[in-house]
C-alpha cells in the first residue's frame, strides 16, 4: 500500500488498531492506547469485587475494539459478561430505551462497562432516568466520557456514582489564563471559536440559533468554564514534534539553523527522531514513545459525586500506571447504595461448600452445595472425604487428626471392674494366707490342698488380668492378654475338672460295689493331670503368639472415633477361650453327675453351684460382648473383665469361704476327735471328727452299715478309709485285704472327718 511517509502525532486517538505498525507505520500518539485503558478498567472492576458486568460499545473501531479487549482481559481475570450490547451508527431514542430495558432485566449485573462516545453516553443516562432505572445501573466509562460535562449536564442524579477513566493529566493554568481572555471579536484565528462561544453562553452572534443575542463581552470564568481534559495532550503533541525537529536540526545541520537536509526533512528520518524523544510534558509527566509509537499508560480514576455543598463534580479516587492504586474510602454512591454496590451473579460459597456450575462456560454463576459431613473442600468445585482417623474442621477445609481413644483407669467403665478385681485379689491373698497358716489342720488337709493352691493361683491371675485388659494397649499388654487370659481361666477350670472327675470316678466305682481304689487319685496324680490340662492352653497360646505377633492397631468404628486396641479379631478371642469353655462344660457335666452325693460331702454341691453360676455368667457374656457395637469398646472390655472377675468370685466364695469360716470361726470342728458310737466306730487310730451319731446316720441309712459300696465310696472320696467289719471273706476280699482301701486324702492323712470337707 502506498504511504505518504508523513509522521503524525495524535493527542486523542486511542484506538487499538493504531498500534499496528504494518498499517500505521508513521503514527505516534502522546495518549496511551485503549489496550492499557481496558486493562485499567478490568483492574477497577476487580478492586470493587465486581465479577458479573454488562458491556456496551459504539459501532466502529473505537467501541468494538475497546470492548473486545476488555472482555478478553476480563475473562482471564475471572470476570464474566452478562450482556454485551452495541449501539448502531445511527441510533434513535427508542434504541437507548431498549438498551436500558435489556440491561436492567438482568438484576445481578448492575455495572455496565462503556466504550461509548460522549453524545451517546448523554442519551444513555437520559434514557435510564426516563425508564426509572437510574438507581439500578452503574456506569464504568472509558475516556470518551472521562471528566466531561456533556454526558452529565442536566441529569446529574442519574449519573451519580459513575466511575470514569481518563489519561493522567493536570490543568494547565497558563492555558486558562490565555483562553479566558479570548473573545469572539478579537479571535479570528480559530474558525470554530465563535461556534464554541454561542454554545457555551447559549446565545447567537449571528443568525438565530439562540433567541438571546451575544454581546461578545461575556466572560469565560469558573464555574461555567472548565478546561477540557485533552488540552495537556494537545500541548504535549506539539512539543513532541518540536523536540524531534530541534534534535534533528542539531544532529543533521550541526547548529541552530535549518539546513538543506531538512528542506523538507525525510519522513522516515523524522520518525526516528520522534520515537527517540524524551521530555517532561506540560503536566509534569515524562513523555516518550515505545516501539509502536504509543505513550506510556497512565490514567486517573474519577467518580462523579455529589459534594457536601450539593454540587456535582468528578473526584479523583485513584490512578493506574501498570498497576491500580485506588482508595475505596473516597467513593460515594447513590443514596440507595451507601456502600459499594454488588455486581455478582453468585455470592462466594460459604466454607465447606463447593460450586456447581450448570453451564460449564459460565464461571461466575453457580449454586453452592455443602460437602458431606466427613468431607472437605478440595478445590472450589470438588469435595473429598477425609481419610480414616481424621475429621473436617468447622470450615470443612482441613482434615484434622481425631484423638485416639482407649480405656483409661479414671473411666467409670474401668473403675467398677478394677475395684471388683482389687477386692478379689485381696480376698484371694487373705484366703491363701489362711490356708498356708492352717495348712496341716484337718479341714485344709481334707480339701485337697494341692489343687486348691493351683485354683487360687488361677483366681489371682484372673483378677490381675483386669488390670492388663484395662491398661492402655501396648505390645506388652496385648501379649499378656493373649497368654494370661486363657492361662488364668484354664488353671481354674483344669483344677475344678480334676476335682470333679476324681469325685465322679470314686462314686461311680462305689455305686457299682467296687471298693478297690480308683487309679490316679493321689495328690501327685491330680497335679500331673491338672498340669497337662493347663499345658494344652499354654501351647495353644504360644502357638497363636508365634503365628500372629501381638501388636496394637487403630480401629475406626465410625468416622468420628479412633480406638487403640490390640490387633486381634473377635473370632480369635473366641478361639482363645474355646478350650476354657470346653473345660467349663466338662466341669458342669461332672458336677451334675455328682449332684446326688450324700449331703455330708458338701464339696460336690459347692462345685456344682459354682459351675452352674459360671455357665450363666458366660452365657450372658457372649451376647453382651458380640452384640455390642465396635464403637462401644469400653462395654466389651468391661464385660470381659466383669465376666472373668464374677467367675473367679463365685469359685472363691463357694469353694473357699466355707472352709475359711470353719477354720476361723468354728475351730472346734477343725480338730481330730475319738470315734463314738457303735456304728461310727472305725478302726483304732482312725477316728472321725464332730458328732459321730449325726455323721454316721446318713451312711447307715444308705445300707444299714458303712460297708455298703456307696458308703465306702463316700469315705474314699473324702479321704477316709474305715476298717471293714468282720465278715465272711471272698476271694476278692482276700486279694484286696490290707491295701486296697487307702486313705485318699490329698494331704496323705490317714483319716479325715467327712463333715469337715465342706
């Protein structure tokens, strides 16, 4: 394309296309392009937290390019455009009314960004006043509105609160001094001055444009006169050309006179001097051009406000030079909005709420959906669950660790079993002390001392297990629980099983008229049998520990609870107790079988009552333990502790308390006395204790004498072997004579009183 190569410097052209040097190579300007202005306007929108605005532009290069640039920058900054309208080149009054209606219909987008010339701005504000929407819309206008009087004249109330932008400038007082002294009579150099005079004073110098005639003596004074905002730029444009020509003259002509090189100057060479100009402008700003011939972007932000004296004027509220500096406290809005009006489609979601956009392209309109109870806000559009062991904070933005819960000794769930176990331990120690002190007395000797001591050790361990199970789970306590719980119970019920089995075998033999002593009924045999039974439990526990090493684990019964427990399952606990349940069952069966033993042998009845009670306790424990929710781990631990302690207490009360009572409070029954009565007399040196007539009455009632099989079995079971009465001897009698019926007292005593074996 042919170019005249004539450099130009503009004082008002801000169009974006003029920065294209492939088309406008020789064009320069002292005002910044609209690219900077659009960025400054986006920064203003962000400063007021407006995220949803409408746009309005004039048809043509200025309006369309300015708005397109604004929308492109706004999108990058998360600002959405609700409506984007355009004013045709030849608008009518209805055009502006329709535009106002469309803009007002979207009540959320209260701010309208304008790239509209001053005349159309004036018509737009007038239409908003006529349509009654002057309080519903706020204008953010470009430099075409700036700080001009035309858009607001006569409709100040409707324009109140408007924010405008204008290239940074200062009032040139020297120009005002010069301009206010001009009059139409003397100023013939400017052909448009007379027209300006008529419009400003609304009078006619010539013709009949206005009814009033101008005198020519009117004065251009404040407040009627206000300097146009482009005046400094006009002066700076002239100075820029003058500086370029001066520099060219000095460089090309070597002095202060114009030489042949400048008659006329080369357009390309002059352009180079223009682009290299740097000087201080009339408003005190540095004037220079970039590679595209554009000036630096510096703007002043104004707001049209009502002052305290009632007058309206443009008030500077900030400035922009690459970045925005604005003082929001200086702003004043319409009476209906004493604070910064909102222009948003959707309010920010409260903490813990995510955004859901119905339209993926619309980044400003959404609905807020609360995250789930156990979720946090990962980002503004996504919720994610907290991992186990954590729970959202109140704002649902951070997962916080939950406190680890475990049984503590100050809990009521621990206090009750600990108190009961403590009483049981003291009672067991007391009974053991009594047994040791009176170890060689008839009552203690007749009770089967060895198995009683084994039983007391098992009871003591059972009580001690409460403290282990209630303590904070550690590898050590978990290991002790695995081994100790089964071991303590197996010691108790292995001893009882050995006792009941011995009694059952003795009386079964006695009922069958077999007076020969049953095998393996001696104290040593009983201890061996009991030890073998306990060894089964020990081997099983050690095997379990070796195959599955004890450890602690965090259990999550629900999302709000973290429980520290031993690493084992309920099934494993049942299996560990299974062997003891078998022993309990066998003990109960033998206790039932020996329930009809004569009342003199009270030991069997006490064992039977103990086993019946134990079965009831354990049958009640199973539904409590396994029917309890995992979150109620305290109930499970307390139930297990109480079950073990109650079982131990029943055995302690039924099997040992009566003996201790006789030893301490009825010592007259705990002595060896001579035999009395014809029926009750035994062999010399084998007397019975207590009242012979009473003791032997029940035996005599069985068969009429103590030689009956049942009577003999009773005596054998209690540790007494009466000397048989003279009678005809059979071959079998001869074979047993002198050694078949021995004393079976666990202590090895020759005789013991049946009634003292309580």
